[in-house]
């Protein structure tokens, strides 16, 4: 009997068969991965779409009614479309720009059927948002990163921090929380509860302590433990601009001195249901701090989700995350395509 039990030709065929099996297996795994990815995308879209149902009815539903009532494109039709956007809190400046662009495109492209305007309007809203900011992604790389969260009391600030910590921890990142809203015992207790729920440590001092001191201690701990993301709560008192500036500037100085290597985000939490009041809050906070982005909460509870358009186009504030429900998983990254598709059906 020779050294080989099979001829070289047979061995070569067997190797090829094994290679084909491996390729087939890898192909099947890739296909399953793509299917799962598609399911996640569909699930994400449905979640956002359901959360924006009131806004979609207020914008898309009314646009359909107006367009159906017109046989031709005229100034009256544009005026009615303008009114729909303004009442949805898209903002006067943004709305006028969108309608102006819409008129120009309808003229240049020789659009005569009112029903053709809806897709053009959808494109113009997307374009104006796209051209207003560079990036809607929450910047956490390179590690370590620090997220300083600001916003008035009652907008869901502490709850949003808890949900964000929970989601980041589940994505594999190490997270530390700093209870910097020391003027409300409830805020400290609430953050501690979220810390326990997410299995995330919380650095906290007694009620009434210096917020900057809490942030200082949290940075020391984050560095000692090589934490990926440090999320810092801050006081939500909007009593006057001067005091707010002093409080935040003290914290900013501590962060810059003690954690210069960290990737930093200053995130403003706004409640979408408050409409124009949220815009006013954003203007104040933008004056006193270098806001890098917004988390817009309670979008599922309002028909005025157009506020996201106004924030991004008139104040140039990137929407980083949106809240479209009560659950932890309902805090979602802001995807412009999904947002636009969800309000223009």
C-alpha cells in the first residue's frame, strides 16, 4: 500500500470540496447577518415611525388634504403648505426658506400637478436639515469620552442619562455617571436608581454640594478605572443667564484641566412637547455654552415634531438622539433619512 490511501487527484478534489463547503458556510453566515441587520433596520424604522405618528398626521396628513383640494399649483396652495409647517413648529425662518425653494423647483422643473409637490417638499426639508449641520452622530471616539448633559428641570434629563448609560453599557462600553445636579436630592436619587438598573457606578455627593467637585471626583475615578464614557449630569436651574453661565463655566474649567484627552460632547436635553419654549431654552444654553448636540425627548407625545427641523436649521444644533417612547430602547440615534421618511408618508 502506498503512502496515500487516495490518489493526488482525489485528494485535490476533496480539498476543493472542503473549500466550497467553507465558502458556502461563510456565505450562509453572511446572508443571516444581512437578514438580521435588515430586521434591526426595519425594527428601528418602525419604532421611530410609530413614535412620530402624531407629527406625521399633523404634517403629512394635512399636506395630503391640502394638495387634494387643489387642482392647480398657485400661491394659495403654497400659503397653505407654509401654514402647515409653521403650526408643526418647523420655524418661520426655516419654513419660508423651504417654501421658497419649493416654488423655485416647481417653476424650474415645470411641475403642474399639485400631487407632485409632496415629494419635492420632502426633499427640500431633508436638504435644508442636511446642509445645516456636519454630523448627527454622538461622538464617543477616540476613548475616553465625556458627555456633559445640560437642560432645565422637567425635560427628562436624568431619565435620558440613565437610558443612555444603559444602552452604552449594553453595547459593550464601560460607563460611569456623575450626579452633578446637586441642588435636587431627587435628581441624585434618580440617577442612583438608574445606576443600579444599568449596573453602572455613580459618583455622588450630598445635596447642595459643589457640582464642579462632583465632576472632579468622577473624572479621577474614570481615569483610574479606564472608563470608556463618563456621563455628567448638571443642575437644571434656569433662574438667570448669569448664574447659569457661572455654574457651567466652573464645570467646563474642571473638565478642560483634568480631562483634556477626553472626546467631549455637551448635550442639551429638550422636551419636544414644549414647542417654541424648547427653542427659547436652546437659545439660552447656546449663548452660555458650546452645545455640540441635542437629545430631543418625548417626540412620541407631540404633533409638533417639526421642532427637530427648526433646531437643526435655525440654530444649527445637530439632533443626536431622540426619545420616541417610555422604554430604554426607545432612546434612538437620530437618522435623518428615517426621520424624514417617518413624517412624510
